[in-house]
C-alpha cells in the first residue's frame, strides 16, 4: 500500500520528502546527542550546537512552507509547471 502511494508521487515531491526526512533525522539525533552531552558533561559548551539545530529547524520550516506554497499554487492554477 505504501509503495503504491510513493510511486504515484512526482520526483520533486519525493526529493522534498527525502530531504525533509533527512533533516528531521539529523535534528532528532543531534538533539539527543546534545542532551546526552549536557547530562554527562555539564561543563561542555553546547551553545553552538543548539544554534546549529535551531538553524536547521528554520531551514526545515522554510522548506516546508515553500513546498506547501508550491502545492497550493499548483492546485489553484497559479503554478509554473
């Protein structure tokens, strides 16, 4: 059932989903890593890592917003494809 749904999607949609999934994995793994570092070594400066995770989340939100705007534009007939 899942393969049928994926095979019906356009290549661009699959690419966006793969990039978003990769970013989500990195954010989750990085957050767990920072939490563990903070737990076992509280003197370590995790500020730069937290800023990086925040930047990645901002990128993901922008990617999602652009993806949804493109879908809405295509649905309403304003898309350029």
